[in-house]
């Protein structure tokens, strides 16, 4: 039974989708004004793993991730660079898709852009105005927070506390400091759209309400995003959508913990960030994804190089087993008398993932499995194709299809014939050295190859090697 911790009810609940076998899921995507950083990547990757696990459980998942392509930050960047907002948004949208692909995040079913949904946004604001939840003040339209009874139900805040804590804003046009913008009147040098309230552009929150409704309907199953979005963004989305439709907006709310640096949220504004692009130069997508998977999505996670190095070593263990299996498969006979069962590990993996997508436990199961599979291979001189394929299938179903950290059929990175021959020559020299009991030389060869990223693996069948993969 799959359970999900729901921010709305503050409990772990059994997951029951609105339509059997189908999941409709929305995640707040990037504001496209810069390359995204590794903190953003944590939210994108963990939502991808959740989606992949739902697919593993045979749900047909409709996964929507929006792009905020009209926003103060985009306008600011465009003005700084003497470009139009459209240029900036298009440039960073393209960069977003490139990076997300490198991170092996599956493409969303739809990636709606705010600027392509102006009509839906305007219609939704009109609906709120007609129902008395919105007011127009000379071209600026605001949401009247006090009018919505459930305001604060997601974040656990109540209006009175919020009011007493709110900074006194110098905004004469708002009735209440907590009211937020649905439509912003155009200022000089800003992009604008025609509307019933004059020229202007939408507020950020209304964009997600309009786009999720367009692509997933008035009620859907899962809404996700980083912890920073619980208030006010998601609280406001609920207020807008539920006031307009009178229906429950999203049944489950999932929030991702922050990626921190020295216990502080990685963010553009604090300047303590690494772009995903930079990090991908040093670590592969598999390493980054394993690093994130080793901590449950909801908890905080501190970024540091030694943790990533540890994940790199961990990934090598999985890749080494894949390589070992693929090599053995080249000569293996069909079936032998020895059996190797993955069933208990598969169950343990599923139990971990069913428990609010506990990837931390699930990766531990995979590492235990690796040890046991290697022991099995060490202890049996001839292992048949059936057993080898069953190990490969387990790794494919879990580490590849759900966590997205390996590719069991990837050809080793280097296919340069000369390089392979030279490595093989060194392996042969090392074997000769070992036969002559010259262990000083054989260790030297192994260690120096290791430093170059060539990992040697000894087994009864001889020595094989693996080149550790780093994306360039
Ligand atoms: P933004 O482009 O800032 O709107 O953020 C895109 C997504 O990344 C949102 O779901 C944010 O909540 C999430 N996010 C931003 N910073 C972090 C962080 N340091 N750790 C985890 N998620 C983050
Ligand atoms: Zn959103």
C-alpha cells in the first residue's frame, strides 16, 4: 500500500487517485531567468523519482511541470542585459530543457508556459471577481484573502497571526496587507497583455491555478514543490482555485526539503549556489541522483563535495556489478543448477518506496543486494544466463527505471580501440607480475589505473575493467 505524507492533512495517508490507475500530478517548475541551481535540481529530480515510481506501480501518470516565463526577475534581467523578456525567457527555457535532460529527468507530459495561457488566466480572475473574491483597484486586481474561509489550511497559518506579523506595506490599493496580486497593471518598459482591467500581466500564483486546471482539471491528485512554496504560493493557489470551483484543488501535497549549504538554503538571492551545469561537469547525473536519493525527499540535505564523492563511489559499485554481469553474459550458458532470487530485495525496495517514497531506505536495499549478488557471483564459477539476467532485471527495474541512476545496457564510455588495447596490455602485464609474485608492481599498475578512473575487477574468469563515467 502506497502512503504519502500530505502537507495538507499533516499525516501519512494511503494514496488513492481520483481515477483508478491514473495519477494527475502538478509540480511548480522554474522561473526562467537564469540557469537553475542544484537546489532546484533536488526538487525536479525527486518529483521525477516519484513519477517514475508511480509508473513502476503501473499508474498512468500525467505529469505537468510549468515554466514561469513572465515575472519580475525576468524583467529585471532583460533590462540589465538590454534584451526583451521574451528573449531572456526563451534562452533560459532552452537551457532548462537541456539541463533537465542531462539530469535524466523524464520529459513532463506537458510543460505549460504562463505566457501561452493568458486567456485561461484572465478567465479565472474574472470568475473570482464575479464571485466576490477579487477586487480591481484602478487596473491592479487583488485577491481578497479574508473572503476565503480555508485560508491558511495548507501552511497551518491563520489570518489573525499573519496580519499581526505582516510588515506594513505601503500599498494604498490593497484592502488588507495579506491580499495578493492577481493582475498587475503595466508599468513602463514591462511586457503587458490586454485584459478587462486594462494592460497588465498576471501575478505568479494565478498562473499555476490556471495552468493546472487547464491541463489536469479542477481537481487532481498530487501537487508538489519545494518547502519554500507552501506559503504563500501554494496557499494562494488553493485559495484561488477552490474559491473559483468550489471543489478540492489537489488531494495530496508533497513538499521537498531544501538543499542547503552550511545549513542555509541554497538560493540565488543568498548567492550560495552552484548551477546544475557546473556540477554536471564534475559529477554525472547518476551520481547527483544517487546523492539526492540517499536522503528522504522531505528532509534537509547539506551539499558538500565529500558526500558527492561518497555517492560517486557508491554508484561505481552498482556500475561494476552491471559491467560484471554484462561481461559474464557474453559467455554464459543458459541455466545452471544454482538459483539466485531477487524477490525479497524487490519486496524490500517496494516497501521502502511505498513508505512515502523513502528513497533513502530503497537505495540501502540496492546496496545490500549488490553485496549479495557479488557474493553469489564470487561463489559460483559458472553462472547461467537466467540468473545473470534476473540480477540485471532487478537493477534495471529499481536503480535504472525508478531512481534513474544507471543504464544497464550502456556501452562503456570509452570505445577508442587504442585505449582499450593499452588498458588490456597493462592488465596482462599486471597478471604476469602477479604470477611472478611481484605484488609491488601489480599493485602499482592497479592503483595508477585506478587514479586514471580505470577500475580493475578480478574474478575467476580473469580481470575485467571499467572506466568510471563523468559527463563532460
Ligand atoms: P524557482 O525557480 O525559484 O521558482 O524554483 C523552482 C523549484 O525549486 C521550486 O519548486 C522551489 O521550491 C525549488 N527550490 C528552490 N530552491 C531550493 C532548494 N535550495 N532546495 C530544494 N528545492 C528548491
Ligand atoms: Zn506554482
